[in-house]
DNA sequence: GATGAATGAGCATTCATTCAT
DNA sequence: AATGAATGAATGCTCATTCAT
């Protein structure tokens, strides 16, 4: 009667693959060989492909969690009383949250042309709202687009990843960015 | 038997390789195949390896020139009358100069490994002077280190390259950065 | 515990697999992945293997039906009044019947290996009768054996499949074959 | 002064690869793994790719020799006095020449849609001339196109390959084909 | 010294077959 | 018995590096 007879195993494996992928992608970005991920997950390469049709798909799935949380947060702040505060709070959350996310950097690459544009659509939309409200409220310089903003964030991720564990670096980098984004007086 | 000026030949080859490498790396970053560089230089792959033990070594060498010029420029500005102006002028030169320098981005990377940390020593020193003078003059926020600054520049390069030919993006990004670097009023 | 008519279920499954295999093989030949057949049949790959030890075995089984029908037809015509007409009518039926039978082509292949030589024994026998009667009646050239004939039919199938949907091609090819088979005058 | 210093080696290898490819393709058609060819040639896979950019290219090259000879022969016969004899002589040469050519069969596949259409262009042209002259001379049935003819030849190759070494089979098959092609009286 | 040919490990992806549930 | 998940060997192709000439 229980209607998940052996799915349990598959789900376990799927999650192991996903976990391995998240870890690997977070640490090294898209360049991790898929076989490596399979090995870390303790499964054959074929198993990875059973769950994810493509390396790209695996990557998107590995990112999805993070992006969804971030997006949800952005949406919440969309209706905040103080658009300026909301905007900067969001950025702080995004940029300073977890560890160094090489994968997020790769995810945001999209613009250039090829990769996981899919994933970030909603996030981009929410961020656009956040940004324009903050601009209308006079809290953020008006000459900046969402694209610009994403590029800047991307840059911070990439650079911060490369810079490794330098203490306080992300915070200071973030401070420069936010100050640069405020309406110049 | 013939006693030709071999050294001259060798030097010429080295320079052709270097030039080809610079061009190729600037356009596409580290990912250019070495064979491609050899072909563009009109030499065999073996010749590249005679002069540079490794693709990495070639890359560092290809960057060196640029970095040296930039460094020289930084040193010149070190004694300028207006430290604030000098500082920002330098940044503008660095960030907005030629096309998208994918190689510089790649060059400023790599601390996880071991890469061009070597290369940029002198540049870093000159930039340190430029920065601290500008800070002492009250033109630049005091909570920023040279490392922070390099990270930020790196980020702009990487992100801008990925963003491709988006018009005005580098300029706006640059504006955010500079405004963020100024002493907050 | 439940004592369901398992055999019936199994038989149903076997037939669904077979039907799916026939359809798939007819359309694309041996190259269809077994998983695809399982999916079309609505069963798991394991089930396919329970009924057929090997992809090859499944293929032979999938062909068997058709071959048996063809064989039956051949046997019927064996006693026809006009052996010449019977022979050519049979060929027409065989070659021009349904769509392009990629599977029949693949079936008639494979002697290099070991394949359906098995399958076609009876067909070959019936066809032999048909042929020799037609030859004795003076309607078909006498220098041709059943093996030759099968090879020629095989060739038409293979070539026609590769040629795709070229209109009229099978008909013209067939015409050449039949004219070539008639007693030369 | 001799201006082929080490080309000798390369040429030798290229030829070994080509020879291995010809043998392998002739025996098994396009399906032979490229690595297998490399192994038979005693070289690494990379070496094969140095000489031929693609498996397809290697295949075309392996066929080229044969096709060129055949084409040359066809062209010669284009101006023969007796178009009918010329046509059938050509077919005989083509179909009965060497051993079983699985590769030629694959080469003629083109129609279906994807493969080495390139190679056979000239052959097709020459054959077209041969055919239409023979048709105008009343030696060959008028309802047949070059495409039909190529399909038929293709079929004979494929079928003959599958039929293996059956003695006289190709000859009899060929006889049926030629008789079927003659103007019916 | 230079050449460019050869190597071979590496990569993403597919698929027949096996096996735990 | 059935399921469908897992396996792992293949496959076409790329590229840093080595080496015979």
C-alpha cells in the first residue's frame, strides 16, 4: 500500500549526487568533471545521467535551492515599507550569506550568452522590482539597470572566490559596492 | 656548420610567440589552446615549449608586459600633485583602457593556485602608494586595502568580460566602483 | 499472498513488449535502444529481460510474427494454378506491402553473425517451392536459387530504407527486380 | 636541401591510418570505432585526428581512392561508341570488382540524408551521363533515374556483404539487376 | 635549436545488461 | 514477477606535453 517501494534508494542516490554536485560546483564552478561528481557521490556516471539529463541540468539543479531561497527573500522584500533599506538588505543577504559560491558566480554568467539563463529569470525579475522601487525612493542611483547590478554581483563573487579566505574582504568589497550604488549627493 | 646568429632567431621567435599569446589571451583568456597560439605565431608547438616550460608560464610572460606598463604608469602618478585625482585617473586608465582584457582578469585571479601573484608584486606596491596617498589626502575611504582594491578590479574585469559587449556597462560599473571608493560624505 | 493469475499478467506484458518492439524495430531497425522499447511498452527494462534474454532475442521474436504471416502467404500460393503469377504476386506482397520495414531488412541481414537464419527457415522452404514451381513453369529464370532471391529482396529493403521517402522508388526498384527475374526472351 | 625532413614519418603514419581505416571500413562499414582503427594502425587516437579532422572525414578519405578510380572509369566510358555496352560494362566493373565493400555501401547511403554526399558527386554525374546515353540508345529502360540506379547498387552491396562469401552470388545478383535494367521487349 | 607529429589522459554522453527492492 | 535504478564500458573528440627528426 505504501506507494514508494524502492524509490527510497533512488531518492537517496539522487540526493547524494545533488549534494556532491553542490559541493563540487560551489568549490570549483562548472569546470568540475561530471565523472568526479559521480565518484564523490559514490555512483557510476550513468546514475548521474539517470537523474539529470545533462551536466548543465545538474548544475542548474545544484543551484536551484540557493536561487529559490534568494528569490523568495527578494520577493518578500518587494513590499517592504522602506524600499532603500529593503534593497540593501537584500544585497547583503545575497552577497554575504554562505561561503564562497563559485557556482553562483557561474550561474549568473548567463548574460555572456550560453548558460543557465533559465534559473535566474525569477530572481532577476524580483531584483528588478527591488531596484526600481529603491531608485524611485531616491535611495539608489538612477543610472543603473538590473543587468548592471547582476554583473557587479557576479564580479564580486568571482573575485571573492579567487581571493580565497581573506578575512573581511567580502564585507569591505560589499561596502564599496553599496556606497557606490547609493544616490550621490 | 653554418654559424648563423641563432640567438637572434631564437629571440625573434620568442617575441612572436609572446605577441601571439598576448593577442590570443587578451581575446579569449586562458582557454585558448596552446597549439592555436603556436599557429598564430607561425611556429611549432615545440618552439613554444622551448621558450616557456608550461602554458602557465607563457601566460604569465604574456601578461608581464601589460602589467609592467601599468605598473610604470602607477609609479609615475605616485608623485602627482593631486593624489586623489591621480588615483582615480589610474583606475580609469586601468579599467577602461583597451578592449576587454580577458587575460588581465585571468591574471588577477588565481590565488587558489599560485599564478600571477608573482607578476603583480610591483604593481601592487605602486598601487599601495597611490592608494594610501589618496587616502591620506581624504579622497578615498580609509577602510580599504590594496588587496581589496585589486579584488574589486579583478571582479570588474571578470564580470565585464562575461557580460560581453553590453554597451556602457564597463563605464557604469566603473562609476559605481569609484563612487564607492570615495570618502563617504 | 494474493493468488492472482500471474501468468496472465506476464503474458500480457510479453505481448505489450513484443508489440512495442515490432513498432519500434519496424520504424528504426535494430538501433532503437531497449529502454525506449520498454518505455513504449509501459514496462520496466527488467521486464523485457525477463521475457527475452537479449536484445537480439527480442528482435528475432519481434520479427517472427511477420515472418510467419509471410510464410503462411507463401505456403498458400504454393498450390496456386499459375506458378508464375503466384510467385510474382508473392514478391509484390512482400516487397511493396506496408511502410518501409527497417526491421525486415535488419532481419534478413546477419549471416556474418548468427541472427535470424533461424527465423527464416520455414519461409525459405516455402519460397523455395514457389520459386522452383515458377522456374519449372518457365516464368522465372532457372539460374537463380532461393538464397539469391533472398539476398536480392534483402538488398531492396536495405536500400529502400536508406533512400527514405523517395516517391516511387520502391516500385521502380521492384520492377527492375521482377523483370530481371523473368525468363529472358 | 631536401625539403621533406620529417614528413616521411608523418606520411607513413597517415598511410598506416588510412590503410587501417580502409581495411576496417571495408570489412565493417562506418560502425568501426575510431579507436579501433587507431589501434590497428598502431597509433594513438590523437594521431588519427591530426590527419583527419573527423571520423566522417577519415571515412571519405578511405573511400576516395576507390571512388576516384570508379569515377575515372565511368568518365572514360562516357564517350564509348556503344552506350549500352559501356553502361553495362561499367556496372560490372563497379559491382563485381574487388572484394565485398561494406564501406562503399555506406558511402552510397548519402540519399537518406546525412553522410558522405561529397565524395560521390562526381561519380553520380558521370553515371548520369552513362545512364542517359544508354537510355537514349534504347539499351536501358527509360523509367529509371540515377538515384534509382544508385539505390539498387547500394542494395546489392549491402545484401552481398551480409550474404558473405556465397560463391557466384554477386554474379547472379548482378545478372538479375542488369537484365531488369534492359529495355523490356 | 626548431618542427610539428605523436601521445594519451580526459571529457560529456549513451546504452545493453544486472540487481536490489 | 516486475520494476526501474545502477553500472560501466564505449564513443567521438580535444589538448597539454613529449620527442623523433
